[in-house]
C-alpha cells in the first residue's frame, strides 16, 4: 500500500470549477475547455481521482491548478485531456510549463504558444514543486472519450509511488481570473469573450497585411509603368536623334 499524507487543511485551498474525489488518490485531471469532469469521476471511481476540472486560461487558470495540487502531496500524476482552448492554447501551455518551467525573470512559460502564458502570481518554488511532485503528465489533449481517459487514470493508479516526500505546500493567489483577463481587453470579461477578442485582433492584423500588400503592389505597378515609359522615350530619343543629325 503506497504511503499517504494529509493534504493542507481545507483542501482544495483555491476555489474553482472542479469536482473532488478522494484526497488520497494519486491522479488529478485537467479537462481544459471540456466540462466532462463529473463523467470522468463517475466512470473512474472517486478513489482514483483526487480532483478534476476544466482549465481555460494559460495564466491564472494554470496557477490555480498548481496551487491545489501542491497542497496535496498524494497527487503524483496529471491527466491532461479535453478540448484545447482556442486562442489561449491552455493545454499546450500547461504541458510546456511541466516540461520546461518558466522564465525566472518574466514568469513566461518557456515554449508556450498561448496568448498570455505568464505565471506571475506564483513563486518559482511552487512551480518547480509541481514539476517535481508530478512524476508523469499524460497528454490526451483534444481527447473527450471518457473510456480512454479512465484507462489512462487506471494506468497511473497502478504506478502510484506514494505521497511526495515533502508535506503540503500552500500559496496564496490574490489575483482573480477576471482581473487577469481584463489586462487583455480593458474590462472584466469571460474567457470566451477574450477568445473572441483574439480573433478580432487576428482579423485586424490580416486587414493591415492586405493593405500593406496593396500599397506595395500599387507602388510596384506604378514604378514598372514609369520604367516602361522611360525606356520607350529613351529608345525613341536614341533612334531619332542620330537620324536628325544625319539629315542635317
């Protein structure tokens, strides 16, 4: 029987959109943009999953997951599944955080492709604790098949090495998700609205690119026309000037 430890008092310590199973279970499940956590918990059994829930943003969303996981040393595996979050690329960013960590100066997740992948409300020690505590991250990004996800969970349970050697680590997150999203849009909005904003910005950039190309082509064609006219006039001059001189 793998050794277990008591999680932090009041665990999970950060409120969020998740379901809680057995605090002694070794697996936590991140369902990204999908709300299938209850189906997963029901199918897998509460004794196999400690906590499961979506994570829609590549900054404060990931921070909340980390804060809850490191406060429970019994959690040793992450199953990353569900639909990728458009614009945020939360799944890719989460995986990059686990594999590469963050830049110690800027807090940017190294190798993340999300729009704003900065973990600014967690100390580096908390992020490194998560990376060390989780012995394996199972990449099932874009997988919503509950049976496949449960199979991955069961495989993790079979490899449970027991609780992390250190006790629970607690951190305080003072920033709220709406405040983080407001940095992008200028007002408190939902994650879905931010995704729309990213789409609008992409369109704006595309329009600017088309405008720049049109100006380039207009200049190119104008220059080409002037060059042809200049060449024609020059040719006529070189052709008729000698004839005029000879006639004189």
